[in-house]
C-alpha cells in the first residue's frame, strides 16, 4: 500500500476549505475515485485482449490489473509519455 503526501500553500488550503468540509477526505475521495475509474478501464482492456487472444483471465480485480501490466495491455502514463518523447522527430 502506498502513502502519498501533498503540500498545499496557505492559500490553496483556504480555498480547498471553502470547497469542502474536510480537506483530507476530499483529497482521499478524489484519488480513490480516479483510481477506480482507471481500474475499470484497465480491466475492460484486459478482458478484450484476453478474449481476442484466448488467454485465461485472472480472477479478482487486483490480479486482473496485474495481469494487464504483465501482458503489456496497459502501460503507466509515465511509460507512455517517455515513448512519446523518444519517438519525437
């Protein structure tokens, strides 16, 4: 499990406090919801790949996300960015 820390300026803290009752809960919810959306997309891509190639699908969301990376069905955003930079003409 990963722990992420963020730093907000005093102004950013005040502005976020204006928009939410609890800054930590808002930030935590935003990150978890974005991860959930990405998980759904990763699993969708994996299922399509496995069906197209007659590959047995791993059981469970954690295993399916790992399988998608192992089979190189998906890449991290950093990997995609690096590939784009490497292929610039």
